[in-house]
């Protein structure tokens, strides 16, 4: 491991992150709040970044290996959460809670330890939502898009940040691909912002909810989340953009600029659409049966919560913790799926589920016809065996982490339902769970050890397991 390269790039990343804190500083000045927390955070982050960057600047010229790419991405995300927690501590939040909230922001999880959200300053809540928007498309992705000197090394970082089963490289140069994806992300964000303004939101609220919708993050400046507006129009707009954010952004680009039918041709997107449709219909019928609501009202709640949980956004328009178990089971299933590869959503991802189902079907076919050769296909192309092995490995490790973290939370006093849903809600970057971590509750009552476990879950889940877990293997540190 060449630590000089790692520290040099981490320094550049912190120098890049520091100036972003000037945005909430401006918000603080606009609303007459103290800019001091962000001024200190900006100064400290920039100074530390500058020291690391200049101290190890000569290391940039050395050759990179994959392990450096993994280390930079993993430690880069953790460093962003660590330094991003500084403004929270100036607001009276303890270090552990500040790190939890910051990690939840950058990883677009949306789990919160804030008990009374509205009591915090507007500038801090703005920074809280802004971290989700930055983390949505990926802070490393933005870093690659802006910093030209990374060159070939950027490819290793790109792959380490988004190690999914398919790589969406739109241009030969990774930097150009990153710029395109961020351009699409910004463009769609602007459209949502305008629509929310037209729907009656204030500019501040529209910005906050655009940030966290497009990032599939779910932070809201209100304890009641989107339910605070009680507006079917606002809910409809947010539902649409959660659905868009949960789809592959590379396909959005292709749909806009090359092939108008790219989304409709993609097997993953079609399966994603089917999952949303079937889950919405099922949940609508359950709510209509179990509550006094009419079918239109049941549909309104059902479609919003299905899309919110499936895309791992985590918004709420009602307290689904009060629903019957049959309704909760539908949402729990969505928690284990997640959005599409190449989206801002977390979770296992629709493409992995689809390929696993195809693999299971193939194995059943082989049981009947052992000599037959039937390749697994995705979008008309055969899926290599090593991709299937990687997917199976991912799912096995993912569930092991889920089970271990659930067990630890239970050992430290949380009930089973809260432990299980808190574990999957953080590992899948979803946000709310059930019982003590429900949509109208928070994670403040989770024991300190439990919060550390959940912080690790958010970090591991956002980087799709391998990028962090690979660093636990002895081989990673050997030359």
C-alpha cells in the first residue's frame, strides 16, 4: 500500500470539500444566523487538506494500484463524513451523534438522531440536506469530474465507488463520464426544483427536498417529513422524481441524447417498473382492506411509500409503523431490493435480484436437462460466469453483515423488529425502519455501540460492501 498516494489524494479531496461549506455559511448569513460553525469547519478542513496534499504531493507521480483506489474511496467517504460533522458539534450535538448524522447525510441514508428537527438552525439543516445531494451521485465522482490530474487513476476510483455488476462508462475517459452523469443529475434536480416551487413550496423547502429526493436520501427539515405539507401535488412530484432517481442515470442520458427508448429496452428498468407496479397494487389493496381510507387515498399512500422505500429515499407521508403487519411486509421486501444500478439509490439493486432469479431458473432447468447449455442473458447478452459469482458473493456478504449487525443491536437491548429494520435501513441506505426507529421516530435512543455499528453499516452499504470489506483481508495490505 502506497500511503503517500492515499494521503495526497485525501488531502486534495478535503481541499475540495472545504469550500462547499461556504454555501451553508451564506445561508446562515442570509437568515441572520451565526456563520461561525461553517467558517471553522471550512478553515479546518481546508488547512488539513492542504497539509496532507502538499506534504505528500510527490506521491502523485507514482503508479497507482487497485488497492490505492479502494483505500482512497473508502477513507475518502469516511473523511467527508468526519469533517462534515464539525458544524453539527457547534450546534450542541455530541461527536458520535454528529458523525452519525453526517455519515447518514453523505451516504444518503436519511436516518437521523435529531429529536426536534425544527429546533436546529436553517443553515445546519441546509448543510444536512446538501450533503445528501453531494453524496447522491458520489463525492468521489464529483471529485473525478473536476480534478483533471487524476487521469487513469480516476478509473480505479470510479470502479471502487460504484462496484456494481455493470459499469456505466459513457465515454472513453472516466472524467468525461463523471461530468456527464453529474450534468444529468444537476439538470433533473433543476426541473424538480422548479416544479416544487410551482406546487407552492418556498424556495428554501424546494431546495432542501430537491437535494434529498434526487439523492434518494430522505432528509427533511420537518419531523413529519413530506406529510408536513399534506399536498397530493407535492407528493406526486416527489414520487415521480424518486422514481427517476432510482433508475440508471446513464440510461437517462442515453434517453435524452441518443436512444429515446433506452430505458424501455433495459431489462433492469422494466423489472424495476414491474416491482413498483405490483407492490403498489398489493399495498393499496391491503390499506383499503385494513384502514378506513378510500381506494384513491390508499393508492396515494401506497405508491409514495413503495417508491420511497424501494429507492431507499425514506420519505414518509404517513406513519407506516402503525400499519398492519401485511403492509409492513411489503415495505420490508422493498428494503431488501433497492433501486437500479447506476442510480442514487442504495440496497442490493434490482439488477442483482433479476440476475439471481435468472440464475435460479437456469439451475432448475439444468436439474431437468443436465447436459443442456443455457446461458444467463441480460439485455440480449450472455452474463459472464465471474459476474454471477461476484453477485452471489455480494449477496452472501451483504446478508452476513445484516445478520451480524442485527444481532449486535439485539444484544445491546433493542427489540428484534427495531434491530432488524435498523440494520437493513442503514446497510441499504434507506433511513427509517419500524418500531423505535420508525418514520416518525429517530435513532437517538439507539445505544452508543449500536450507533457505531449503524455508522459502519451506512459506510459499507454506500460503497456496496466490497470497497470497505476488502480492506479487512490480509492480502489487501500485502505487497
